[in-house]
C-alpha cells in the first residue's frame, strides 16, 4: 500500500474517533448561559458519602456540593472558586432523575463526567499530595489546561475508556508512520483549534512516536483505532516472507559449508599420512 493510500485509510479511521464528542459547549464566544437558578419543580437532594458508597440523590444539587462531597469521599483536596463555576454550562445546578450509588472509582469517573457536562474539568495542582482544582474549559485559564494534563500510559487509559480526565501520553507505532498519521489529522484539528475539547496529536521528532493530549474517552478511542490500523501492510508481509525464506536458504548453505569443511579436513589428514 502506497503512502497516500495509507494516509487516507488512517485518516478515515481516526476522524470517526474525533468527530464523536460534542464540542459546542466549550467554544469560546458562545452565547451567555442561563443563570444558576434552582428548578422550583425539583426537590433538592443531599449527597451521601458514608455507608456503602458515594450516593448522588434523585433531585437537584449544586456543582460545588458535588465537588466538596466527592473530595471528601475520595480523600482529596479539590479547589474551586466562584469565578470558574460562574461559567458552568446551563447554570450551576445538576438534576438527576434516579439515585446513583458508586464506589471510589465510580465516584471519580462520575465526578469528572458530570463536570464535563458543565464545561468544567479537574487538573492536578500536586497529584502526589492529592491536591487538584476545577478549571472552566471556556474561562480565561482554559489556555493552560493542555499544558497541565497529567501523563498517563496506554494501559491506564484503556483500563478506564470512559474516564473524562484530561491527560497526555506517547505511543510508539510499529508499522505506521507517525508523520503520515498527524498530517492526515491536521485539516480536522485546524477546524477545531478554538476549542479546548479537541484531541491534539503530534509527533515526538521521529517516525514512530505520537503524542496525544485530550480527554480520556477521546484518547482511548484514538488508541483503539490506531491499534487496529497499526498492522503489517501487504508489502511488509511479503518482505517478511522473503526474508524468512532467505534465512532458511542461508541456513542450508551454512550447513553445507560446514560439511564440506569437515570433508576437506579428513582428506588432508589422509594425504598427510599417505
């Protein structure tokens, strides 16, 4: 398969990955959002952090209540301020129709997912000491989000493919060219350069290493498709078969040479004693 065909094939696969997540919420310059007013027709609920897990009630509660309760349950410090929360999409209230009870991992995934619906995310302040903060995706600090994304491994991302944590990682390709992969995606990424919800991809200065930065569900989908696309091409398979055949023939020749050398030594000994 030539380079152009491989580029188009990879592009068609990966664009399906990146086109999925909604990006309208995070666009700068979007119209003003509704004020953070509670719904009078919905009863307020209390988030429970004791008992058998982290329980979100059926009813309404605020984003700040969610953050504080999750921080307490997870044993972390998650900083937030009114300036960031004022930009929350569609106000600062969340409404659930049914109670949800989860464990610590589910609490973390649910926290990040619900904040994502409000165009908010969490980034580390000092991850080793369990200190984080909430930042608005469309606020004045949004430009710094990608530079603060924590480094994760391929295994960590694929283990939790729905976890909407902003993260970055590097992957090494075995058969695809990293530059071709990035060039195939560049037109799509250029159309989304004004949003913090885009998946960013670049090379690491060589032909095999790609760097990905984005939300975990986006990165996981891209990783799965890259894994499917990063397979031996027909030309590579043919070359591998040819090399294997030549190695077998070389092994036979080496055995023949060894046999002839032994025969020559025997003849030389007979001539010497003759």
